[in-house]
C-alpha cells in the first residue's frame, strides 16, 4: 500500500523552504506574478501558535477527516482543522472509535472545531479534545444547516449572543491558555441591524475573554451558500478590531475561495491575517501548492494531468482504507471523488461512474477506465 507521493509544491526541498528567507523576518515579499508583485505575507498567529503559511484548510463537516487533512498538508497546508464535532459526541465516544475523529500523531499543528449550546457539556468536550492532542479549539457559531439550527446550535447562537458568550467564558476558563481558543462566525443570522449588533456583541466579549482568533464567513446564516461572500464586511471586521486596539487578534476570512489567485487577492484586499480554504479544497489539494508557487514567484502552475490526479486519488483512497477499513472506504470516497473529477475533461461521465462505486473493485475499475 502506498504511503507517500511526491507532491511537493514546487522545486523546493520541502513544502516550506521556498518561503523560508522572507518568513525568517516575518514577511514574504516578491509575489512576482501578475498583480501580486511586491505583496507581503505575514505569518498567521493564534496566541503562541504561529503558522508561517496563512492559508489554512478549514473545518468541513463530512470532509475534513484525517485523510483529507493529511493530503492537504502534503500539498503545503501547514494548519488544518477537523470536521466539526458535537459536544455530546466528544464526551461519549469510545476511545477505540475516537481515532476516526481525533488528530493523528503526524499532523501537528491541527485544530478541532466544536459545536454545541450547553456550556458545561462543551467544557467537558474541550477537556477531552485537549487531552487528545489538538493544538487549537475553534467554536462554531456559524453552521447554517437546518437540523443544527433547529437544535439551537451553530449559527443559531448568533440569535442568542448571551449563550455564545457564556460558552466562550466557561471554555476560556477551562483551557486556561493550554491551547489557543478561536471562534467562527457568519456576518449575522440575517441582514437585520439586530443581527449585526449580535455579531459584534459576541466579538467584543470574545476579545475581552481572551479569544485569540476569529474566522468570519461573509454570508449570513440564512443565506447558507447562496449569493456571494461579503469580503467588504470581513475587511470591516479587521478594521474594527484594529481601531479598537486589538490588531493582534487574528482574523481569518472565509467564503468563495476556489483558486490560488482569489486566495491571494482576498488576503490583500481585505487585510485579514489568514484565509480559510473550505469547499475550494475538497478534491483540490493542488490549491495549496498553487498558492505557494505564486508566493515563491514561480507563476501559475498547470492543472494536474490525469496521471497526477490518479496518483492522488490512490493515496487518498489508501489513507481512507487505513482509517475506516475496506468496507467503508469506497462509499466514503465517493463524496471526494465527485469533486476530484471536476479536473477531468470528461467530468460528467467520470462523476456518474464514481457515484456508483460500492466496493474496492468498483473503485479500481473507475480509476483504470478514466485515469
């Protein structure tokens, strides 16, 4: 079984060395490609945790499991976040089953995203997550899924700022500086002024309670993924914090990042400290390599050819088998394969074959037929 593939971002000795000279002084200069010439990139800092390459793989429900995180890391992502975990699940899951969801030994630093609405239960969950080795805890006050909202979790808490603040306060006390604490917010539950006030009430209190970062998605909860992410609002959040004397609080922007050029453009225009790559990284780990290529002044890379795509699909599948077993891996990988095949010239036909995969033999047949 294959355990490694040569997917270094460019010709550097490792995924970071192309940036080393500038990063040593805290700045990467000379993005000598198109409109990114002379751009400066600072490391992303969550308290004592420093991430030299500020383009992170975001938490993705149903996607950012250990195999996806490892693939993203091999392509250049220096920091990844697990799929969102429910507080009650974290508290009750067995040690044997927890390996499917907790951080792997080889993937540090790695963050975990936690969701719930009961402060005491969430505190118990945080204690277990820290013991499990996660390097950062991120609280989800942003999820727009109807089932989540109906149970008063995720983005619903933008309607209940006092509960969100109580959760932050109690978890801050439990963590007590052991690892950084961050929060994820959408720009509001809806576009009303009350919702906007609630956003800033949570943010202001989070700052006072010592939270070390905030990820802002530029849509409201009601928008779900309709329309476009409002990066002007995201920029205004960073400006608000700077004007209030809180420039050191890391702001990570999120929403509609599907290629390397957009990632760099949003970083520059919004003045945020980092960029979270979410849907744009599913089935497209090359996006991290492409960003690094632009940062290193080596220009835009060609899309991966079919052999490169096949190699990565094999690696991702093998990692999935290692984690879930051969019986579950094929159906788990279908969700990723329908995104990987967007790079294939016969996308529709390839996708149709992938969605019919039920076992390892089916999976191998699709790869041999199309790649």
